[in-house]
C-alpha cells in the first residue's frame, strides 16, 4: 500500500460525500413536490405524465397500495423485457440480426434487470442488439433504480411524523425520481463519458487493421449513456461482457473515477435525504458514518491483500512490489481497482473493472461479505437505505432496552409486529444465499458450471448466489452461468432478494407510519453519535454477517490459509 | 416497608427453594410447556437427537463418548434454563403460601336486612354473593372484599400489607373499602360484598404472586420473535453447512452440527427471559406493590410523565403555621393570644401546628376557659373558633372571616400581607376577635426533604414530573418552583387529571399516577400505570393496574425504576448473549473443518487443545453461562439515573464488549481444565 494510493482513494470518497450532500437535499426537495431548478424545464412533462395516466400526485397511498403499485409495475416491466429479449430478432436496431434469447436466459436476464441486479448470464455485445441494450436494458435500469429509491423514501416518511395513514404516492415518486434526478445526471455523465472516450453510436463494430496487418472487428454501440445509468442507478449491467474492465466502458483512470463517483453518489446522498425527511440531519450522518466504517475497512483489506501480492508467486521470484496484478487493468493499478471493486460491491452496482476470480482470497471475500451483509453499506440506490434501516431497527431493539425503555427508533416504538417484519426480511438473505448455494454444490448439473476445484470453486458458487440475492449482479467469474439450473435458481434468488425483502419492508413502513411519534427526551435511546454508529456496525456484523462465516471459512478463508501454507488446488 | 418482607428478600436463594426448583426444572422439560420458549425448545429437540445417536453408537460399539458428552451438556443447557424459571417462580411462591394461609374458610354473618344488625345468619364466606350485606364485629375476619355501608372500625390489614398497626375503615368517603382476610380489631361494620368468591383481592394477589396468571408481555413477545428469528437464521446456516462440507470433502457428524447450532442460537437470553420477567414482578411484590400484569411493570419503565399529588407526595401531608402577621394596630401578643384561643378546639393537624407555633414562638399556651363553647368548622361559614364569656374568636379563609366581620375591604397593609403569603405558595388564614380583624396566619406547605433532588434525577432519566393540586395557580406555582417539578395542574378536578392524561398520551407519552379516591378512578384507569393505594376505595383499587400495599404515593418513583431495571436486565442479557457468538465461531469453526482444511487451524486463536475439547468447551461454556447469570437475572441489572446516553455507554461496554470478550476467556479456561483432567 502506498500513500499516493490511499490519497487517491480518500480523495474520491471525499468528493463523493461533498457532492452527495446537496444531491441528498435536492432529492428530499423534489420528491416532496417542491420546486427545484429543473422545474421550469421539466414540470410540464411531469404534469403531462400525470394527466396521461390519470394520476393525482397528491393522493397518498397506504402501504398496501404503495407496495401493490410497485410490484405490479415491476411485474409488467418484467413481462415487457422478457418479450423484448425473446423477440429481439424481429425488433429494430438489430443490424447484426442477433437471435432472440432462450426462454430460461430471457427469464434470468429480465429478472436481473427488473430487480436492479444486472446479473449477466448472457454475453453482452455478442448476444444483444443495440436496440435491446437501449430500450430493453437501459430503460429498465432507470425503472429499477427509481423503484428502490421510491421504497426507501416511503420508509423514511414513516419515521417523519406520527399517525400517518399514507406513505406518499408511488407514481409521483417514480416520475419525479426519474425525471428530476436520474435523467439529468445520466445525461450530463453520459456526455462526460463520451468526452473521456466511451463510444455512443448505433454502429455495432468498427473494422481495424492491426499493426501486423491482421483484420480486427471491434465491437461498438450506444455505450456511454448506458454506462452512466449503469453506475448512477447501481445497476452494473455493462454493454460489454467484460463490463467496466473493457476499455470502452472504462477507457482511463478519469473515466473510472467518474464511474466510481456515480455509483456512490445516490446511495450516499440518500443518507442526507433521510436526515432531511425525518427532520434530524444527525440521523443521516450516523448512517453515513456506519457506511464509511465498512467501506474504508473493506478497501483497506482488499487493497492490502492485493498490494501484498501472492506469496506463492513471490516465492517463485515474481517482484511483490507490483502486488497481485492478475486480472487487473494496468491502466488502473491496484488502488483504483480495489476502490472500484469495493464501491461496486458495497453498493449493489456489480460493475466490475477487474476480475474478482483473480483477486487474492481475502480481497474476493471482502466483496462477497459486503454483499452478504445485505447490500446495505451503502447498498443499491434506495434498497441499501431501507436495508440499513431494517438493521438499525434491530440494533435499537436489541440494545435499546439497556436504557430502560421499550425501544424506539426516531420516536417510533419497536414492538412485536416491527420485529417480526424486520426478521422476516433479514431471514431471506441466508435462506436464499446459503440455501441455494449449498443445494447447487451438491447438484451434479450445477457443479459442472464451476471453473475451479477446491475452496475457490465453493467461493464461485457462493458468490453467484450472494450476488443474485443481494441484487448486486457482479460475478466472481469462473462460473459458466448460462445453464438451466443456474439460470433458474439465480433468477429465483434475485426475485427473493428483491421482493421477499421489499414487501416486509413496505409493511414495516406502514406499521411504523401509523404509530405516534414519541418526542425525544434525555431518557431516549440516542440514535446518533459514535456510540450508535459502533453499535450498528456490531449488529450488522454479528446478525447480518456471522451466519455466513461457516460457509466462508470453507471458501475464501480456507483458500487464504492454504495459500499462506503454500498449498494450491 | 414492613419487616417481614425484608427478611424474605435477605436471601437470594435458600436450600429448600433450590431443591424445589431443581425438581421443577425437570418437570418443565415437558415439551408441550417448553414450546412456549422457541430457543430452548429447539435445544431440547437437538438434545434428544444427539442422545439417541450417542446411545445408538454405544449399542453398536461405535465410539460414543464424544456424542454422549455433548448430549449431557446440551441437556444441562435445557435444564439450567428451566431451573432459572423455576427458581424465579419459587421465590414468589413462598409469599403466596403465606397469603393462602389467611384465606382459610371463614363464617360470615349474613344480614337479610342490612338495616337490622340484630338478625343475622351464619353462612360460609364462599357462599356470599355480590351485593350481600354482612356484619363484621371485633375479632371477626372480614369474609370478602366489600364496601363499608354502616359503621366505623379499626381493622388489622397485616395479612395483606404486612403493616401491623390497625387502620380505620368507615362508611362513606375514601376509606370505605375493606379487604377479605383482614381482621376487625374493634367496633363493628356492615359491609356490602363487592367481589365474587375466588376473585377477591386476596385471590388475585395469590395468583399474581404465584405467577399463575403470567402472560407474556408485549416486549417479551417481541423479543421472543427476535430470538426465534435468530434461531432460524442459524438453523439455516448449520443445515446448509452440510452441503458446503460435503462439497469440501468432509462429513460433519450430527453431534458437531448440534453443538455448533446450540452455541450460536441465543440460549443464554432464551433460557433466562422468563426468569427475568418473573423476578421483575417479584421485586415489586417485595416492595409491597402488586402489579396486575407484567405489562404494567413494563409500562412503568416506559413512563415519561409522572402525575404526583402535591399533598403527601411532594409536600408533607399537612400545612404548618410558619408566621403570624398582625393587622394594623394589633400587637403581636394580642394576635397570638387571639389565634391560640380561636384554635383551641381545632383538632386538625393544621390546628395543632398553629398551637405549637403560638407556644414555641410567642409563649402563648392558654388553657381552655371553663364554659367555653367550641365553634366547629362548618361548610357554610367555613370558620371555626371559640365563644367564651361574651367574647368570640374566629379563624378561617380570608374572605369568610371578612364576611363574618361584615367588612367589604380589608386594610391595604393586611391585603398586601395576604397577597404576599399566597404568592409564596402558602395559605393565609384570617383571625378575628370580637368583631375586630386581628391579623393573619401563614400556613406553609413544607416540601419533603430530598424531593427536589429526586425530581432532578427523574429529569435526567427523561421523566417529566407534574404536580396536581387543588390550590390556586399562584400557590401551586410557588410550590412547583420550590419542589422543582416540571409542570403543575392547579385547582385540579378529577376531570382535569383525566383531560391532562389524555392530552399527554396523545403526544405519545406514557403517564403514571397514584390515587386513592373514587373520583380518581377514571384517571387511574386512563393512566398507563395507575397505582391505587391499598387504603383507597374499591373503585380506585379496581381501576388502577397496580396496588401499593403501603399506600405511599411517593413509591411511584421507585416503581418506575423497577420497571426500567426489568427492561435493562432483558436488554443487557440479550446483548451479552448475541455478542457471545463471535468467540464461539473461533472455537468451533476451526475445530470442525480442520479435517478438510488443516490450514484453518490458524483461526484457532484461543489455541484450544484438540478439536473435540474445543467443541466441548464451547458447549460447556454455553450451558454454564446460563446458570452463572441466574443471580443477575433475578437481582436485575442496577439502574442509575444518569441519562440514556451515559447508561447506554456503560451497559454497552459491560454487556456488549464484555459479551464479546468473556467467552474467549471462559472457553479457554474450560479447555485447559479438560486438557488437565485428560478428558479430551
């Protein structure tokens, strides 16, 4: 690890927080229906949508209404996307006449993009036409991101006041988030990426003659704008199979830094939004601090593991000063790779600019563990915040009794119903991750997908289900994912990870909203300040992470210690 | 508090209690009972499984020692949990037994005609119906709960309160309630029965103390859900481990998986949860307060507004004379003389304090003159005094005295003095002799010593104190300032109390109050914690959800502390239990995977001797920690009024950080002992 490496990492993080602060307040403002600086330009469009759909943005929805609207819209989008992927051959903007996807791959891919997972079992530029990439995938990157943010807003509002009957209007939230937040930033970022060298064209390839005189076909496409929302909406589905490691997705260090910035922008901004909505900025800062602890610790571990290099190679005479450069782009180096990697797994982005499969065991485990914690530090746009709030509720419930009152978070008493819903949501993670991964490791047809034997193979499989359930979408690679078993089970994992978590959370929001808001006093459990930050970190580790330790110790941990002992598989 | 309760609480455990609890611990293994406790139920199921496997191995000659050793300690885990509950119940049962002895079958004197005391028929107390009238005479036990209709008597209520000094019970007013099982010491009463057999105060009390009516409180239910959820999470982790292990080429035996699961699920808090609840109720009982339910005790911890009656709670019961102020042209001596004479017939505590003040400060202690006629206080004149030899002396409320004197406006100097007294929170009385205004008496409310500090303490705990008084605003404000309460309700009527409680509750706050009168009943019922005084009326006792046997409204503050202590104990042990998991991973994981990946031995940071001893040590620690924490569960974690932040920091450090570190040390020690004894 070097000073300049850390300086680079911390500078990017600092810039992100500084930018996220005004963005967070802006989100609180526009989703409340107040005017922002884009209103003169965009509010006619907003009103037009409402008029077209017959929506009254003032009309509040109960949690059931909100959740139903959300799930129905998502279901509709799933069917649309499924149809589009299957019928690709007959749809426009398919110059290379690429065939439609198989049913199981279309199911997997549609589920992947509707749930904000962006798991890519398909081959990117070789499977999908520019048309499918644009209105099939890119448009769903906006919808799935906006869905997550809307749900987080609904839960935040539940804490804002006492005796609320409604959580806001889902249609209005969705429209405002897309129109005032995602589109403007994506447009600006897309143009910036074009300027940095990312292609944006309807041509599918360029033909080049190499220095040796050979003919080469270089894939192109409408990459830049997809890239922008891919990062901004923590989606992660790249245009190319190689994702952000592809030179056209991440052409240089500046583009990579911009992408890292975009990935973190909204998840971090939402902590400020939360503080604003609940009327106590310190509450948002506390959540941000928890995120900071995990992110910096994870970067430190990954950076350290990669920079130290592989002791086995060092023993063979490879210079350890370069660290473990296998699978990493020389143009980024280790610090940026580690940063990018932690950022995209800490959020549910899942974009990759280096292949995790080639990371050192602990470097790869850090990423996997971050997702297993529930994708909450900071997690995907919106989904991270509501996941973090579920853990905050559990933390307050466990330790809050120690001040001698029945626990309350932000003035809302946590009782049997809330605990039940929170536990129901949290239970999904081990059930889907551990359950499906363990099953896949004993089913012969699934085992055939593994690229490696031994603990590394276990890591590959565990990572796949972790990524799908956490709606992250990044892959450990090394796993041939497009098989009937994996397409189906990973699709189910994505479905569970998104909706089986989200629906209890919406019910939780409804239950909390109705409660009276107890005014704070000196007898109230303080949910800001260092003590709470430490407590929440501990609860996330113990209750969100420890159940994965037995499985992890058979995967990356076994590999790590075996490597130290000089053993390979 | 009465003496007998002190002796009962002096020993946390005694021999007979322990042996009884040990027997009950086995009785409680009945799975149909244990299923109420999900964590311990799962442990029991697993214990059965491991035992069967161990015995099967033993029968078939396979190595069974390890499995059986695990089984023994799993069973001990379950037994320690049931033992904790049994011992908590046992402590209440002793009190219930002594109460039951007073509930012997008594004969009642049923009056067919309540107006005629001469004719009664003896019937069994258990045959009395609500609405019957009975005669109770000196030496009789009162057969059932009721209201005194006619008569006044002194009653020994020590069976209920432990207080041996008899109390007065009389018809009408707030002292009309009598309790079945108490004894009339002198005089007689006609009592109208208000409780059906089996549902008297004594019956309720016995059931409460025995824990027969114990239901899970809302917070216990929520905590149970959390613990059940955690159990499920770890169940998933352990069951799926079979698949992961198979892939890794290692087969994990059932005893090993059972050990891992039981160590990870929160058995410590699961085993102690009900004991904590029972012990909390028991602490209240020892404090001579009966709570109708655990829910009420829990609510007491949550209370953030205390409604306290001024008289008797904040101030000493009675106002005391603190100054005599002569009217213009009257000497102090003449005033003191007139005051003393006017007060001679006044037997109230206030009257006595005036006489004492006249004697001590002014040397004025007149004898009652021969033939003097005492004029008693009447509601019409609102005056009292003495007529003697053509002279008349009167004292009373200022406007009443002025009316008696037929003076429209008092001298300015006198009015100024009256106003000053009122503003200081004291009560002015005017004194007149022979048609002449003599001066004023200042009756001062004496704030109880130390109460101001208590209120400051409550404020640090985040509890708002509200003083309720019938005094006018000025007086109330002055006393409120002196006592340091946060708010006050002056000129309070019972409806005012009720309205105030509703208003505060609509803001999401929880209110506690104490009361004894029938007109307190609606407010007692509305309050989240309503503490009725044992001496109060039947209506009040039924409206409240707690009864204070000592009838001391100041105890409201301690009741809140006991409620908080209960919640803190629960939270502390939950945190401790969950924090324990970290070390158990470090003990068990390297041990069970060492066959598949010997390199994972690096995780054995405690350097435990062998894989077997590591697993066994974790299981033993897991069982022993329950029994080691029983005293803490019963005694409760100490509560300090230092504010939530400081309290949290302190408890998080002890039970959170302590919970992470303690098992590392404990497991290592047990492992060393196992290694020394050659068991592993």
